[in-house]
C-alpha cells in the first residue's frame, strides 16, 4: 500500500508536545539540540515548560517544525518511507525537509523568519479568521467577493468540503459573516489565531520571505511534495515561488488529498503535534487509512500496521 506523510500546521502546538519521545529516542533529542544551536534558545524548554512564547508565531513555527522533523526521523530510522508528502501550511516545510529537498538547519532558520514576517505583516488584532461549516465553497467565495467592498476578506483554508476558513480585515470578515448568515450558514467558529494568514494582508510577509528564499538552497524532492497553493506536486524549479505565494494564498488541503489519492496513496501518517489532520481525513476520505505519530503509543500503533 502506498503511504503519504502529512505534517502538522500552526495551531497544533501545545505545551509538552514531543516530550515523551524526546525522553525515549536519541534522534529526537538530537533534533531539538540542532534547533537550539541554530536559533539560540532552548527548544526543549520552549516546547515542554510553561511559557508565553509557544503561541507566538515566530516561536510556534520553528517549534512545530522541530517536533515534526524529530518524529519523522524516528520513523525513517525504523525503516518507514513515504511515497508522497504534504503539510498544512507551515507543515509544507516539514514535508520539504522529509523529502530531502531542504536541510532541517535551513528550514528551521527560515520558518523563524517566516513567523516574524507574518507577525509584522498582520499584527494581532488587525484581522481575524472564521471557520465556516457546511456551506458550499462557491457560496463562500461569492460572499467574500461581495464583502470585499468593506475590506480584504477571502477564503484562506479549504480544510474539508464541510469546513472552509475565511480571513481578512476584521470589518470585512464581520460583513461576510452577516451575509453568510443571511444566506443560510448556521455554524461559524472564530479561530484563535494571531493573524489572518493565507490572505492578501500577508503580501508584505511574502515579499520579505522571497528575499530570504534567495539565500536558501533546495534540491529536487526525493518523493512528490503536494503544494498547498496548487494542490499539485511541487515542480523543483517552482519551490521558492510556491513558498512565497503560499503565505498569502489559500491552503487547498482537501484538493491535495484528492491529488494524493490519484497518485495511488491508500494510507497517510499524520506526523507532528495534535490530530487536526486526522480529523480532516475522516471528513475528506474515509477510504484512506489514517495513522499518526505524536507519542510512544501512536508510534507503536503506526509501526504495528507496517509489520
């Protein structure tokens, strides 16, 4: 059976993530130490101890990348390989590390800067994101277009066919919500995020990221990595452009899963903190077997499936 790795995105972080496997697996400790050396602060303390930094974007992103890469390295050491990969937003960087397209050292330094650029582009309070449930994508797109007379608002995450997140400037998002309610949408959930990611408000962050990407070397991915932006395998020559566009473009997650299925994928492993993507998979395609690696129990369960 063909297997794909799916890597966690921002929002999956929590205090204590990775601690159990950090205590049990030398390769996890080595990955945390590598991140600490590059970033100049203690990654284990950031992830395991009570602090107010873990939910700040410039710390969240390297923390999740470190945890996800560490877990992937455990799987790799145990002989588990993927036929394709994808990640949710930030998780795309973990996928590029795991596909041997970019080094972990380069990626962890890059995502710290990415997080800083995103925070600067949309300071807390300037925008908002809301998950719209059980409403057709066409309806949401049309209403965002109508509400754009008030300000920037657009679909930001196509998570599942039943859950599409919109984001943008707060007044425009509020206007879109009112229009959606009038159109019959009954369930909308405000998200606890620090900025309206994957919208045009992040254009300044994309410009700064593009400058940083000039200095980073990428190799041809060893397996296909599905782009959030196009929902197609990333062409090697387009990786930097796609990563630049990704910051300000919607994440096409459920279309990406359809692409993996078209590539013959019958099993996915969610790698990283939380089980957000496993939850999405239940809504997207129940025929694809979904496993995950987050702690010793989920690792053992996943390894048992391969025996």
